[in-house]
């Protein structure tokens, strides 16, 4: 194996991109990007879709424009209007993008939810966001029916790809529409959206037991020019595969806004069975993918395959984000493909604000340097800048007209979270880093206890809230445990009530309970029963002690 020094010495063609983004007073991605591209080049390919059964579908920008017009007219007929809120739970099918564009054109606020969510999860989200309508498929319809009567704002149920009693069938109803519905949105005049109007909500895990609502404006897509053109270095000749689901903000990063502004085509793979790493390699070879964007977990699984078996000669750009990627993974990928992996850093709340590119010396494991328009500092706990090389909280300068393009509007209906994140002219991301003498930022961890596993952000409070509803549980604390493939997995330390005894059966029962109430990626893969929790004098659980125990097995509190 080559040494890390040799890897750092590898050079790619130097590409330095300067990008200044001007935000107009009014902007609408549906009209100003999709429709504009359709008018400029009606045959330009925007999407290639495929699934595990071998089906394939190709959509041009013109087709996206027309199909989103039809979907918008359909929503108008139902009675939806500007500023309503709509939830989507669709798999990776073209209809997710079509309806998302339609909602943008109508000025309707949208929120996409992962299909892994349970009725318990869905009810909390629907009620907190006051969503008026749900758009989903037959596989997920029963979840919404189960909680329909417990969600007062929930009025309309729209199904894509099937029919069901009490649901509106999109295919059945649109079959009655005239072809003219494709050509324009039937409003007296084009709906205008201000760049700072609300456009999209993403849920993100925080320190509370329920996820926070991240509110983005219509100017948000413009911010992803940084993501696509500075970090991913995409152009109109690229085909990008970003391996993520539609229910996560990563879809906005890798298969939507910035890519289509750059004129690139996206490859969408609707794979729903158990993940097999080699499937990605087959797709890269078959379609001649030029850009791959994936979480470190994916790369860790890919390097276990025989990379030399596949013709990856078209692959030019390899990107990773979501968590730290190990130097060993970067090394193995480079040896197998000849390509370097460039890291990017950002959040559900932002676009790409720090990244590494070929314009910089290659530093394996470094997040990179700040992207254009993002003023990044590292602060101590009192809000003062730290010295070079010292760990500090990542702080973004905001206010006084300095808000970078793509920064979220704030946490919806959550003054407490906003007060904790926006302090004295800075937005604090909740992450820590250090900056070396060359100006490279290196990720150092979270300020809070958020667990990152297989690219998912998981609040320990969410996990604990669900487990505490089991009748045998007296106390619980969830922490991360390092894992070679997933990065981290969840371990739950549990104190049982006096009348219950710990056993393997009890552990499995609690795991099953957690899976029933909440999404499967949030259940604890390891459970350890303990007699008492390590606590401070004020009674708070000492999570640092539990994390240390989870990593090295040393117990100092029992």
C-alpha cells in the first residue's frame, strides 16, 4: 500500500472556480430554471431513471417543464393555493421531482419525508408542520390512514401509482385533463415568489425528542450553485449519480437544484431492496457516470469490492459528505479507480460551505476551505475566535446583509432553537473543527450528542423517548459506537424497573418495540443493561462517560 504522503502528492488538473451569486428580488426555480432550460434546449436530457427490474425512463427539461405544469394544474383544481403546506413521501421516481417543481411554481411550501418513517413519526411531523395535503404511493398510504384523524390540518390524500378508497388517484384524474394542461399553469398570471419567501421544509435531528423544521426560501436553489459548480465541479456535459433518498436534504445537494442550474443530467436509481455495493459499480459502468456523490459509508462498502472488474473510465469526480471519511478508504478508492475523493461540508440548514477541490493541495481527511460567500470562523464557548490549530465551534457570519446564499431562514416555530443557533451575528452549526496553518478545516466532532450513522443524523433524545415508552424501562441513554462500515451505530444503556430482569430476550423485546414505533435506522443495535446511570451532582446523565465506555469497555461508575 502507498503511504499517505504519496497520496497527498497526487495532483489533478487545477480547476479554480470563482462564483458570485446575485439574488434577485423575485425567483422561482420552476419557472426561472426548469422552464427556461426547456425553452433554450428542448431536447437537453435532465434525468435518467432506472430501477432494479431493468426499467428505464429518460426525461428532458421540456418534459419536466410540461409534466410539472400538469401537476400544478391538478393541484389548483383540488383547491390548493400559494403558501399552503404539502408533505411528500415518494420513492426515487420522477414523480417526486415533477411534484416538487409543481409546488415551487405554485408557491406552495413542501416537505419531503423518508419512506422509512412509521405512523408515529409521521403524526409528529404532520402536526408540527400543519400540512394540508399528503402526496404518497400505495406502499405508504396505510401509514397516513392510521393517523389521519389525529392530524387536524390534514385534508387531502393524493396517491401516485395506484388507487385506493378515499384517496385521489393522480393518474385517474389527470387522464381527464386536456393536453393544454401541459403547456402552462392555469393561473390568471404567473405566480411570483420572492427570493425570501418560504419554499421548502426539511426535518433535522436536534437535541430534543422531536426533529426540528429547517425552513428554506426560494433563494435556496441558487445557493446550491456553490455545491454543484464549486465543490462538485459540474457542467452541462456531466451525468451525476448521488446515492440518497428523496426524504433527505442530500437530494437537494446532489440530484436537483445545483445540478440542473449547471445543466447537468442526474441518474436516479430507484433501488428498494437491500443495498448491494456492487450495484453502484454496475451503474457507473453501464451509464458512463462522470460524477459520483455518496456518503462515506457507501465508499467504505465499495472499496471492499473488486474495483478493477469495472470500467470506470468515464468517472471523473468523486465526492463525499455527511461524516468523516477515513484516510484508508480514500487510499483504497484511489488505488482501485485512480480517482481522489473530495470532501464537502454543510448541513440540512445550508449548502456546501466548506469543501476540498483540485484547486487546492490534496489533504486526505480535511473538509477543505470555505466556499465563496461563506465567512467561516472557529469560536470558543464564549464566542471568541480560537488560535490556529485549536478546536473551536464552527461559526458563520450572518446579519447586516451578510447572510450567505443558501443559509436557512431559521427553525420553524422554534424560538428556543433559533436563540441557541443565532448569537451575536453568527450562526453556530453545532459542529467543531480546527484550522491548520494552510487554512484547511478538519472536522473534530459535534457540540451536542447527535449520532451520525450511515449518513443519518439521529438525536439520542428521539431514541430515548421511544425506548422509555416500554413498560420495563426506568432510564435510558443512547450513544454512538464506532463501526467500520456505518461509521457509528446506536448503543442504548438501560436501567430496568425493579420488577424486571435483564436478559437477551428483554433486549430483543426492547429493540422490537423501538422498530415498531420509529424508523428502523433509529433503533439501538446494541443494548446494555446497567444497574445505575453515571450522573453529575445535579442529576444529569454523564454521556461522555457512556461514550468512553462504549468505545473501550471501561466501566467506572458501577
